[in-house]
């Protein structure tokens, strides 16, 4: 009886310890059995097993340490303010550090926090749209505590993705996994939970992929976003981790951390990531290039068909999406889709369920019609649908509406039909006191410090590389006007 009682106490203690440190269940099981055997006085073979298991744990620990060292330089902490702050020093990395940023900005306004990661060595970062949607100005802090100003290059509110640009070169970009995430594989989240990495030293948490193809329909409906086909993970994701990478054990990105069900009395926190699949990476390339993202609209409400629904139309496979309603005048109505139809596939791809259909339509090329395999009664038919662009309720950023604040001005691209190089003064804040004479709304800045300006990204780079006292501004109107914006 004493041996069994001692074994129970040892196992209980180890379970509490392993639960606290978050070691994976398979390791906890091995350690429990080994400790029980040793406490029971078994032979040296049991002791050898303990040493072996500790060695295994040490090897895993070392691998995680190596991954954190290798991956953290590719991850940044994002800080944003919803209230514009006028200071020329905030656009130059050499004039910034975490303490100065806090005193100049966040001692006066709330800090909005998130995470991003490097997708191009020239300073392009990927994050979530909801991290930057309310931001007037943005900065990022790297793992080694460097602070850079950031601009938004492109956003897609529907998929909750955004690409930022910072004036840095030679950054280490992440590698994306080529295969799909698998339930049970290790998952590693690096990021900025609750803003704890805003001064540097990116945080890391470890878990497993606990599920794939997850959907958050309520959140998707409330936010008008596409929250389906998500990865569910036990790696700790908290507010501030949004937009950060979810890695596999090889150090490849499998997802973009996006949402969390916060802990409460009935459940621990549950994290979700957008899978970094081929469709998403294609969108990211478009965002990086400043292209406008257009999503398809079909005009139906769908659900997963029941066994009876499938039997009624003669389907034997556990697949498809049932049409519940059809919006009058929509592409679906014009193509002849009807309530009760079961759509088995789109362009030859079998649909898992209604969420799969919604995602397929959203990411489809609206320039060409979709081919649908549809079951109605006992008839199977092909229906071709010409999608139309989905109306976006949130404002998306692309190359036509990028913004940068500097010198009391809001600057943006020159309208394309003007066929003029430079950036346009969209607004001025006379209260800032640093507006140069001759600069007014509608003026076009063609060069700064003798360096030509062709885009907002050019402007960001020149401002970062040029001390404020040397920022001579050349305007298209009035001709040959040269003014200077000094340091505040």
C-alpha cells in the first residue's frame, strides 16, 4: 500500500509540475511512469531511463533555444497610436529608441500593440489588418531593441491581412512552410503579448496544433472578416500577439496568429492562426505591391448539408454546401441557383462544407466565371456563375491611398491620372508650427535634400536617411520653390 500511495503522490506532483511549465503530454506521460518506477525502488535500469528522458528533454530545450535565437530577428513588436503626434524626430530611426518613443507618444496617448514579421529583406512586414486599422502612426521594435517608423503599404480587411514598410535593409525574412499544418505537430508563437516586447526581446511560447479547418462564425460576422480554415493552437496567444508568426519545428511559418478566445472559468485560452497557404501568400504578394484586393460576391447563405439533405439529392459523399437562401438579383440568382440546392464542387474542387464555399468564393478570380457541380432533386447539373466584386465596408489601403505624416503635413501619392512624379500634400496642421512657407494642400513635393521622391516608400527612406535640418523640399507648384522643414 505504501508503494502505491507513494506512486500516486509522485504522479500527482509531476502532473502539477508539467501542467505548470507546459511540457507536452507525451513527455509528461513518460516522466510520470519513470518517476513512479524509481520511487518504488526498482533497479538501476529505471534510473537509467530517468537520465535518458532528462537528456531527451534537454535536447528539446536546446532546440527551442536555438529556434528562438534564429527566428526572433525576423519578428517585430508593433506600437501604434490612434491620435496623430506631430514630431519630425518620429520619422528617423536614428532619433528613436523605446524610451523616447514612449515619452514622445505613449505618455500622451494609448498604445495599440501587435506583432509583425519580415517577409522581405528590404523592410516589408506582414501583420493583421485589425492591428493597424485604427492607427494614425506606427512604429516597430525589433528583438535587438531598434525602433523604426512604419507605413502601411496595403491592407485587406476581409482576410485581416496588412503589409507594412520600415526604412531598414538586410532584415532576415521568414521561410514559409510548403505543406499544410497537421494536428499534433509542434507550434511556436513569437510575438508581443500585451505589449511586453515593445522595448525589444520578442516573447516565445510553445504548444501543438490542436486542430485545423476551424471557423469563428460569430467573430467573422461581427467584424465582416473571413475567419475560416483557421489553425487552432495551444501555443499561448494573447492580445498583442496578433499578426505574429506561428512556426513549425523547422522554423517555417505555418500561420499568422490572429484571434484568441480569452481564458475564463470554463476554459483556458484558445489561439487561432490564419494558415499561410498558397492563396494567402498570393494575397500577401499583391498587398506588398500595393495592389487593390477584390473579393468575389455570390449572394447566397449556405450550411453543411445533413445526411437527409444529401440522400434527397442522391449524394453519397460527406461533402458539399446546402443553399439556404438566395439574394434577389445576386450573381447566384442570375445563374439559377435555388434554395435547397447542394453545391458539391467549385471549379472541380470538392467542398468540405459551407465555410469552404464561402472561402473559395472570396478568393476566386472574379474575371472569369465559376463552374459549380450542383445537385437538385435527383438531377446533377453544371452551373456557371459570374461573380461580382464584394462591397467592402472597411477602408483598404493600397498604392493609391498610402499615407505618411511629416512636418505637420499628411502626404500621399499623386493621383495616377495626373501623370506627375512626387507626393501630394493632402492636409496641413497649422497648429504644428513647422509647416514651411509655400506648402499648402494640393502641393506636390518632387524632391527632398536633392533626392527625387516618386512614392511614399521613397519619402520614408529619404526622411529616415536625412537629418531634419537638411530636408530641403522642392515643390512642383510654385515652380522652383525650395523650402525647409526643420527639427522641432
